[in-house]
C-alpha cells in the first residue's frame, strides 16, 4: 500500500497520518485494522459516516453504517489528539445536521 511506502520512507517526528475514516470504509477496508497497523503515526482522524454500501453518501454521524464508537475507542487507545467532523452531503439543512452529529458524538464520548 502507498501508506506503507510513505511511512517507511519518512521520519515519524515529521510525518503523521490524517486518516479519513470514510474513505477507508469506502475502499472496503477495516478501519479498526487500518488504525491498528498505522496507529502510532496517526495524529488526526476525520470522522464521517456513510449511509450504506449502496448509497455511499455521507450522513449525520451515528445514522450510517460506520462503527463510530469503535473508531473513537481505538483513537483514545492510540492517543489520537485531534478528531475532525466532516460531512460533504446533506439531506437536511447544514446547521441541524451538524448539531445532530455533535450530539451523537457527545453521547458516546
């Protein structure tokens, strides 16, 4: 994988991973395995959710198929310092959508 080459060829004190969990899921990979493999280099996590494998659009966090509680748990175990909520597609107005995602994240942390 390109990540393997990049991380083997760079200094961990200067290069870290900013993982977008949505795209790992989109590619059909295990987010948990990915985090386990590269966790020591992970400093930022983009938290997104996906409606379904058929409808791969973003949705409010907690409403889709991505196991967000497992991601947060793994992030805490790996001491990931930064979490970024990201969403590009909205079925509802953006502020209520963001509010719903934040409420869900607060309920599980």
